[in-house]
C-alpha cells in the first residue's frame, strides 16, 4: 500500500554571520519552497506552494 | 538590528505571518528550519518563538556547524578594526572573494558582520535555556575547528525530541558549499526518501533523551 503523500514542507534558512539571503540562492532551484531569514531579509523570498487542485 | 531578543521577535513575527499565509494557500503545512553557524542558534530561537505563537513546532530543526549556546566562546569580533575583521572573514572561507574585493560590498559586509556578531554576544547567556520539542538533526563537518562533531552532540539538552547527528566531510562551510547533499539529508528526514546527494555522510544512531 502506498503511504499518503506528505504535506508540502516550508523550509526556513538562516545563514551564518555577515551573510545575506544571497548565500542560499543556489539552494532555491533545489528547494523551491525554501525561504531565507536574516536580520535584514524577512522570510518572503520564496513563493507559497500552489493551492492543491 | 543588534538586540538578540528584538531580532528573534521580529523574525518570528515575519515567519509566523509567512507560515499562516502559506497554510491558507496549501490547506496544510509543515515547516522546518535550517541554521548554519550563527544562524543555527538564531533559527532554534525563532522556531521556539513561532511554536509559542502558533502551537506548531517545526517538523524538524537542522543545526549546522554550531556549538550549543553555553559552549560558545565570547564573541568580540564586532570590536575588531575593519581590516582585521575582513582578514578573519576571508580566512574562514565562507565569503566569496568577489564580495571581499568589491568596496561597496565590503562596506555592507562589515556592517552585517558587526550586527550579527553583536547579536551573537547574547547567545551564551540568553539562548542557554532555549528549549524545543522538535526533533533535531545536527550536521557536523568532520574538520570544522569551530564546531567539532563531539561538541555538537550537546545540543541534545535543548530538545525533548529525538536527535540525529550526521557527520559530513569538510570544514566549517561544508554544509553550505554542498547544497545538494545538505538538501538530500533534509529530504531523507522529511520525505523518507534520501534525495540525490552524492557525498558520503555518516549518520549517528537516533537518540531519544
């Protein structure tokens, strides 16, 4: 029996000292629902997952 | 922003709003946090604040290349002269050379470094009692001089949930420099599938305190 699909995961990324959200730019194509949080960048860098049909 | 509590509160408010908006779109939602070095302690503090606000802890918190707060040495880097702070940053290897070579980018980098290192001064005291119920995955690089794998295990005191420790090859920035592998670790925890990472990682036994 196939297990039910898991809900979408929203991943919040926190960089090291001195880094900006640019640090995680290479991650975005690999994790489209990821969003970066820094002191100067609120977590809104990635679009919300699409509403299921 | 250089005040630890104010920063945690601000980021937690943004994250909570984002989480609730996303939940409206998707109907249901799970979230996880990943913090690297300075970002590790900050991410767990924000996750704890979001949990308090929403009642929903993260599905898992990923802590990379960081000592637990009470083991962190005093951070006086914000007091260094510009040249010394830039030299230390260049030697650590986490900042692209193009950023260090560009005058305007250097100015921005210095401002952000001083801001973050000032916040970090509060970690050993203010974050020492940080507690979560979330499962933790500790990502430790074998040759990280700042956060050796053995010391990272002591994050176990900060959760009542299960702990998984993964040791990866490389130094302090290994997890950041190999996003495909790091995201594969996350996929393995959150989807049950190992992803397509190619570097070898050693996984510790699950531990339930």
